[in-house]
C-alpha cells in the first residue's frame, strides 16, 4: 500500500509540475521550451530522492513494465504500481484544469509530424531512458547518490531536443491523463504503446552490457530498495498542443 501511495504521489508531482509548466508557459510565455524540459528533469530527480527508497519511484508504467521484464519487480506489483501512477496523473491533470482551465490541452502530447515518426522517436527515447535507469541501478553505481541526477538529466536532455517533435513523453500515464481530461486524443495510441515497446527493448540491451553477476545481484534485491528500481519515470516535456 505504501509503495502504491508513493507511486501516486510521485506521479502527481511529475505531471503537475511538468505539464503545469506547459500550461503556465501558454499563459505567461515565461517558462520557455528549455524551462519545460528542465522542469520535467528536475521533478523526476526530486521524486527519486524523495520516494526512491519506498517504491523505487518509477512514476511511469513503461518503467514498471521494464523492471518486470528485467525480473527486477514481481509480477504481483505491476498492476498496483500502474494503478497508483494513473491515479496520480489524473489527479494532477484534474487539479490543473480546476486552476487554469483547459489551456494548452493541459500539456497533452501530440506529434508535430506523422504519428509513425513520433512513434519511432518515443520508442527510441524510452529505450535509452530505460537503459540508463537499469544501469545506474545495477552494480557499484547503486551505492552512489548520482542515480537521480543521471535519470533526471536524461529526461531533461531528451525533452530538450525531441520535445518539439513528439513531446518526449516516454510515459503512458503522463500522456494519457492530460489527453483524457482535456479531450485532446489525437494520436494517443503513440504515447500508450511506443514507450512500452522502447522500455521492453532496453532490457536485452542491459543484459548484454552488464556482467551476469550484477544482473543476478539486482534480481535478488527487494523492489523498493533505495535506487534499486531506479526510480524514474518519466516523463516528457515539450511538444504539447501549443508548441
């Protein structure tokens, strides 16, 4: 129960701050694309350090599924984690709607080009993110304090360069909640499927580059261990309906 609550709270913070930055930029034009990207990276980093020792701070269904495929999370935890993430995401989008109205489609992600172009980009972005998460939470790096910075940095970086094209969501919950609450459903399938595909593709790559002993040691650790679940999640910043 505590882990699910941590996932809900962390995902709320992610969606509230990240998509909130998009909404506020639409109103004030003061946040800028760079500011939106930094907001997503920084809130993920903060939630990793705040909640990583409770649930692993996935904040992202694609990351949760990736950890399950990597045998880093028991199957019985997958459903409750995702439910918690969705509750947090929808609560955040509802709060933004109540505060600001339906501005900028509440930060919903939409492709700037073709849906298939964004599908490919989202899959690659999420694959790279998941690979970083799995690696910084495996082996000697796990004892350090840099995992949150690494994961938040990757999210900010990917949002910075890819956000104007696809939104750099990397997170089905982050895209689903504002889309449903705002009524902006265009190409929603891209953001529900591509991140999961990308996270799944990262798992065999992680197995290739990591020593077998590190993989086995990671599988033996409890799912809520500090920085064990690497904690991220993601999310996406940039291309929303107003960019």
